[in-house]
């Protein structure tokens, strides 16, 4: 539920602040199978420091009454750059008087914020040398991740198993696989040697899983890419979604402007515990 902030002048069109879980529930950064929200952004902080365990401590049996030895774990902090996702929508004062119209616009604003946040979360480019970084670098542009290329579609499922094993060997715990709708279609159409569907029963609307990992579909993922994620290795921070309304800018047009903003940030702390599988031309054409 939004927290209403009003004054005498703003009581007709109040500013609202929403928890991101409520305002943008489809945002990838808020999905615990993809990322771990470890920090809360207050206001417009450009950076947030989040503690994490860089090296897991040792643990073992200890005799009763004996002193427990130092496990040797190393604590550290990750500095997460944040960026502000924002949009504005113009609306006539006449339509603003109808709750249905305003609700549709609010839903559209929510979708716009989530869609752009998902794209930035995955794909925001790394700034060229000597130029200022605009928002955090997208996860798919993170250096040091495991990169796998598949040219034979019959080996794709095995390569997913290999990626899962590599992540686990490096200390991670794989939690999901991310793809876009076109790549999901490729997965659903994979056939075994006898021509039967390999991963799904096409007569049922089953959720897609591969080697126990749920497949999460979002259009922000690039074509022919599978992102094997370990959510604990992606630390994130998010603020509240703020909705403001102003009649001043469009006073002469008898209209108002709705502005929505959301500040987020994410970073992979152990890139070697993530993997990107790329389908080569041969595989993606099947």
C-alpha cells in the first residue's frame, strides 16, 4: 500500500511512495531466484555498501567446553553503483477525474518501470574508457563469467549440466536459468533421438525446468542466450518507487504530468559462479 504524502496544495493529486515489491513485482532484481536484495537505498544515493562473506569460514566438530577456533572466514564489502529508472506520462485533467483511466495509466507506468529496470539490470553497457558510467553495469556485461558456446542443439541440455557443475565447483549454488521468449521456444522444441519433445509435454502448460533449475523468461534477455544464475552471488539494492504528480508544467494545456522513479543497483560478487551459454547459428536455427 502506498504511503500518502500530502499538503493543502497537493491533496487533490498526492505524491505516493510504494514498496518495490508492490509496485513492480515482476522486476527481475526483486526475484529471489535471480538476485539477493542486501541493501536499501534511501533517497538518491549513487552508491551503497553491502557486506558479504568473501571466503566461507571453516567449521567442524568441537569438544564440549573447548574453545571454538576462528573459522578463517573473510568478510568484505561490495560497493554497488545505483541508477535511477524514471519515466513521465502526460494526462489530461479530464481523464484524471476518472479512476479507471488513472488506474490504467498507473499500471502502464509500473510496466514501463519494470521493463526498463529489467533491461538495465541485464544489459546496461559498460562506459567507454574515460567516460562516466551511467548506472550500474548490466550483469551480462560482467567480466569473468563462465562463457559457453553451443553449436550442436543436441548437446545444449548437457552443457547446462556442465555450467551447473562449474558454478557448484566454484562455490556457487545455481538457482535459475534466464532466457527470452524466443530462446524459451527453442528449449520447448528440443527433441530426443526419436523425435519426441525432450523437456516438456506440449499438451500441458507445464513450467519449464532443466536439471532442477526453473527457467525464468523475460524479454530483456538477448536472443540465443541462457544465463545460469546463482542468486546469492548477485547482491542488489533497491529503493522505493516514488510517484509524483504536477499540474504546473502543463498548466496552459489543462493537463498534468505523472513521474515515476526507482533507484536500483546490482553487482556480481563472484562472476566465476555465473555462466552464460550462447547458442551458435546451428543450434539457434533448429
